[in-house]
């Protein structure tokens, strides 16, 4: 039996969850820490961005916006 798979069409959207400010702050710090570690070890900026967005969504954020420069997130 053949299964049809949906083609990836863009950013993944997380289900809407209600989280308080403290949880949001903790999640943001984890996302930034993960991005910094990847940046320190030479990961490409596109990989850092994609991973940070996916991590934030997986941990419960509704959206993640990220700005990356050569030496900062």
C-alpha cells in the first residue's frame, strides 16, 4: 500500500498554547543558549536559525524571531 506524504511547504506552526511570562522567558533562554553553542562551534547561520525556530516551537512558543550576526544572536 502506498502512502502519500505531504510536501514541506514552509515553516512549521506549533499549536497555540497558553504559557506564562516565566515559562516564555525560560524557553527563550534555552533557545538562545542552543543557538550560541552552535554559533561558537561554527554552524552555518541558516542551520542556527532553523534549529532555534524548531526548538522554540517544540517547547511551546507560538513563534520565534531571530536575528543573527557574525558574533551575536
